[in-house]
């Protein structure tokens, strides 16, 4: 399969940028050992995981779109549902957050889940949205000593180290 070779790669914003001074020192923490190969390998894995995460979130969003359309439009309203889909659902007029809240309301009203199950569904969907938005709109940086970190806004500025535990937490949702 062909690998995309786009003019702007995933590190164009400086995710693993380190300044090497003329005396050979770096601007990194404590002028530590510079290992660009390790940084590039780790950063590449981060972006492979981000691609999987974003693709999964898009798939979930497509499922939410179908739930919304099937709830509000019967099969005999095919033309109207296509128009609504084009004008609202797929147009960007409805954010992931709005779709998530609509689907949550539909699930609750139809009693698809109740009690702890509906709360878990809401929590998981909220986490999907948080991680999706963090990587879609946030900024990944790489520290030579501490590894990659994601910085994003969700109510306030959040900064989280990207570790194995971080990825395993995402897999839970």
C-alpha cells in the first residue's frame, strides 16, 4: 500500500525540535544526551496512535449520524433524510459535542441503557470527544528526558504525558 508523502509532515510544528548550539549543547532539559533516533521513533508511534484514535472517533461520529437520522426520519422519508444529512449532519453545522448529546438523549429516551450503563455510555462518549479534540486541536511536544506530551484545552489548559498508561486509558473508552 502507498504511504502518503504530504508536503507537511506530522512534525512540521516542532514536535521533536531541539536547538543544537554551536558549542554542541542543546536547549533541552539539563543539556542532556540528544538521541534524535529515539525521539523520532517514539514520536512516529505517537502519530500512528493518533491516526488510529482520530479514525476511530470519525467512525463513532458516522455511527452517531446514522442514529440521529434513523431516529428522526422513517424509511419512507429517504429524500428528506438525505437533505437533512447534507445540510446539517455532514455539513459541520453540528459539532461532535452536539451529536453526542443528541445521541445520549435518544438512548436515554428509548431506554437503550439505564442507571450505571447510561452513565458509563455518557462518560465514555465524553472521553472519546476529549481525546479526539485533544489531538485534533492540541499540540504534541517532545522532551528529550520525559518523552511526548499533549497540551490541549478542555475547560482549562491540560497537559498530559503520553505514556503507555495514557494509551491504555484511551483504549478503555
